[in-house]
C-alpha cells in the first residue's frame, strides 16, 4: 500500500514523529477545513506535507506558504 511505503521511507530516514495520511477519497472541502483547523491550532515549527494532484487548493497552499514558512509543501505545478 502506498501509505505504508511513505511511512516506511520516512522511518528509514530516521523520522520519528507522527505520520498522518489523508487519502483523496474525502471531499476537497473537507480537506480544506482540516487544513484551516490545523493552521489555527499549530504554531511553528509545525510542519505539513500535502501531496495533491487535484485542483482547488491554490488559495490554501498560498496561505500555508505565507503564514507557515516551516511547512513542507508538495503539490502539482498545475495547481497554480
């Protein structure tokens, strides 16, 4: 399973933190709400890794880049 490989790769690189993976089976609006909630309660040095091939995240990603300089963002160039 892809999520198992992602977690395994992080652990091989000595990452010891919590890993949460959200699949795109959820609605984009639901993901936006969860990201906004995360932004409201997480302060630096909080990190987020978002991998998305879908559209509709451009404004959310811009907010993350603006307000969370420590955030790790991965996204498809077509989003912008």
